[in-house]
C-alpha cells in the first residue's frame, strides 16, 4: 500500500500541477465519460473505428492483388520452412527448394 501512496503523491499528483498534463487527463476522463454516458457520441466513435477498419481491409485487398499479379515480388514463405542452423552451425536447405 505504501508503494501506491508513493506512486500517487511522488509521480502522478505533482504531474497534474503543471499546465499541460492535467488538461490531458481531464480530456481523457471527459472523453471516457462521454463515451459511456452519451449514446450519439458512442455511435460516432464506433462509426469512426468501423470506417478505419474497412479502409484498412480495402488497402490490404489492394496490396494482396498487387502482390499476386506482380512478377518481381516473391511468393510468401512460411516461417516454418525458413532455413535453420543445424548442429554444425550451417544452414539447412528450405523445404520448398528441395
């Protein structure tokens, strides 16, 4: 319990006495309270994250298409088939190149 008291009064509480950190903490607390208590704000946040997720999914689909149809990009190599060092310290051949 002494450690928690020390952390609070030695680190967190003095950092709130400045000009910037208390505004950051206040913003986070108010944002969390708004997310929990105001349904339109929650819908807005969830829609924003959903749009970001869909944009990322579209970007991944485009990149997969480019990788599939570009002749200079090598095929994906399963990490389990990568070469490993044997007991003698030399690399063994990949499974897909035998």
